[in-house]
C-alpha cells in the first residue's frame, strides 16, 4: 500500500505568523493562520483537513460495506464536524460528529444503520482518531 504525505510550513509566532499546507498529490495547496484556525479567518486549518479525510474515508467505507451486503448505494454524502476545544491542559479534539445520508435502493432503515455503524468502526481514519468521541447521525433517503 502507498504511503501518503503532506507538508506544512509555518513562519513567525503563533498569533501573527502564517503558513501553507500542501498535499503530496498536489491536489491542494493553501494558506493557514491563527485566524483561520482559532477564529474565522481566510484559509484552511488542520481540523478542516481532518474533517475532509474522515468524511471521505467514512463515505467510502459505508459504500463498500453496503455493496458487500448486497445493497450498493446510489450515493453517500457525509459531513464531518471536528470540534477543537480549549481546556486547562491546552487544545484538544474531544469529538467528531459524522452526519451521513445515503440513497440505497432496497434497504431498510435498520440494516442501513447497522452498516453505517460497521463503517464508522472500520474506517481507517476513524481508527486513527479513536481518541475522540465519534458520533454518527445516519439517514437513509429515497
């Protein structure tokens, strides 16, 4: 299996510094800053990239689980919300909320939820992020 990579450069101190992040594939390169991470400034941040990775991984895992069960989906759409919080010990990511909806012809709600839970547990990104509580809101749509 291939090893994936990304890189980041940070210049300056935490509050007034600035940086760039670049995916090894070249598919994305962009700026990040204190404002884009801890406020609402322009640019990306590590948590947003974690959210993208988790949403993508979970969507693929759910699609695979559904297909393996004999009910391939027409579409899976997932949003991941990564919560960055400050505590007395510093910053942490205590929770990630996955919200997914899928079109799966011929599947009932109970079976869909079982496959969604299976995908949440089996997704490699969920496994690496297991230190955070991962919630799942899964909806079957027609």
